[in-house]
C-alpha cells in the first residue's frame, strides 16, 4: 500500500476534521467525527490516525471506534474513497514488475552528452550509489526522472572558466569544490544558464552562471506548458516536485517573469513559507500588485519550502493540493496576506 497515496487522501479529508494536526509523518490528531468527541469541551481531540504493523489505522480514545484509514475515508466521503481505490489499483505494481523494471534500469548503458557545454559530464543517474552528489540528491528525495537531468561537476569553478574564461580568479580556484549542476534549458533544449549547488556547508550555497542574458532567467522553460496552470517557485529543486513548474535562477520572481509573454492568469506564484520575513512579504505584495495569483501557506505549515515539506513526509500530490486550495489574487490575496504575515 502506498504511504504517499494514503497521505494524499488524508490531506483531502483534513479540512473536514476539526482541530486537525499532523504530529509526524505517520501520526495525525483531530476531533473524532464519529462521536464528535465532546459537546462540552470543544478543545478535546481524541481521534488519531497512526501506523500499526505497516498499516495506517484510525482510533478514537473517546468512543473506542477503530478502523483502517481507507474505511475511515469511506465513512467521511464515499466518492473520495472510490477515487482512492481507483488510484490505488493504478499505483500498485507486482513484485515481478518491479524486479523487471529494476533489472532493465541497471542494464542501461551510461549515456554521455556528446556536444555542448554538458559534454563529458556524468548524470546523477550514472553515479555510483556512494557518490556524494548521488547521496545528496537521494537525501533530498528529488524525483528519479530528474536524476538524468542533473549532473556532477568535480571542480565547478574550473568547469565555469572553460565556458566563461576568467570568471573565477586563481585564488578562488584554490577553494574549488564538487557541486551538483542544475542546467537551465530554453524551449529548443539549448542550455542558457546553470546553477552549481554546493553539497557541503559552503558559504555560497548556489552559484548561478548565465550564458545568454537575452533569455528569461527561469528554470523549466523546456518542460512547462503555459496553456495550463504554471506554478512559479523560488528555486529549481522545489519545482521538481510539482508538475508544470518553473523557478527563478535567483532574484525576484516578478522581475524574472516579466519577459514572458504568457498570461498572468495561468500562473500561481509560490513563495517560501516565511511569514516572519519582511523581504518575502514585500515580494508577495509586489506579485499581488502586478496581477499575479499567489499561494499563501496555511498557518499550520511550519516547513520553509516545498522540499522541506517533502522531507517531512508530505506527498507532492498533497502539497500541490494545498497550493491549489490556498491560492489567492487581488483583494482576497491582500486580505489573506495581512492575516498571514507576522511582521
């Protein structure tokens, strides 16, 4: 049974559960919807969803009702339960199918790009399991399809100097290090920029190199479909978890979006969850003023960004659902932002 799928559907029913709180990736607490917990004390919350022997269960410490989480979802919403069953059947794979897919993946020969600035670099998908870059990507739970779109560079500054002569001085080269390379492609699959992400405790986490200043400084232009809703993130790694997302190469989101001819109505700007940051609040105000819809995270979300949310156990589908149900524009966005900010 897929943990991410159950987490997704628990997220769907969470707005209907009073005093709902997610205490850990496998523990949720709320007022029991079966016995209503207590008519006298509205603060009591004795309904729990928890893991037991690999299964997710519901139990109320007031009325004593116990059932599996799928049956609990069925009790709350029969139609939602039917959707869960259909998606569960589609998601499940037999052990034989998993073994076959693993074998085929292992038998694929390494493929190197033979031309362009990425020539000779190794994809993350080609690295050995104990390679520091591979470990970093795995620990951040970056989806597997991106492992073939990210690269390892042993001496990042030296690599940059080969593309942009004298970009880094001899003194800087003495502190060169291995970095994860995140390439930015345009619609024609031409790399116009890239970022070097440090995998160590470097003072400079990201180094951004722009090869073509005429292109919008946005990651994901090669894969995004602007005829559908586009999610605009503050960083490329966050965008890898939400389908049809783009991200900036640093700087202000609204300024980066300026050169695009696409309609603002198709975009949702998703800033980091930083209600105590004056800079973030100002950026959100600017986005609203310029006519963009923005995501304003629920108050019970404590993680800073999408990647942190995934690392805490939330599924990308659930995070996307939260973004979609917490998107505001115009006056409603201004009002919600005023309530949300803590500066």
